[in-house]
C-alpha cells in the first residue's frame, strides 16, 4: 500500500483527495488494514481493481467500506488514474 503512492497518473483526478492522498495512506498504515473480496478486470490499457476494506482503529473503532481503483497504462507501467472510496 505504501508503495502505491508512487503510481499516481499525471492525468488523474485532481482535488483534495489527491492532494492529501500520500499523507492519508501513510496515516492508514498506522492501523490494522484488511482487504478482502478483491476483483480485477483488465484490458490492454486499463486495470480496474475493486475490493472491500476494514480498518481497526482504537480511536474510531472499525471502519468498513469498498474502494475502486482505475489504472491506465503509461509507457510500460500502469498508474492510478482514479480511485474512489465509500464507507459501509
């Protein structure tokens, strides 16, 4: 997860979530993060990755939800073009 902050596509969504994404990921790494029900769909130029997440925090309790990442091929690498999170 920590390494994924290096894979942001230059044409990805720009906004608060992207500006604070690296810091948010680093903050999440302090907690017990579990990923389940992973699904991958791939075309020659895109990967769509969906999964459920559960984060255990002593302060906030258990947080659950679902996320989706869309990766676009750029040269010989795939980079995150967009990602969305929803709480359960």
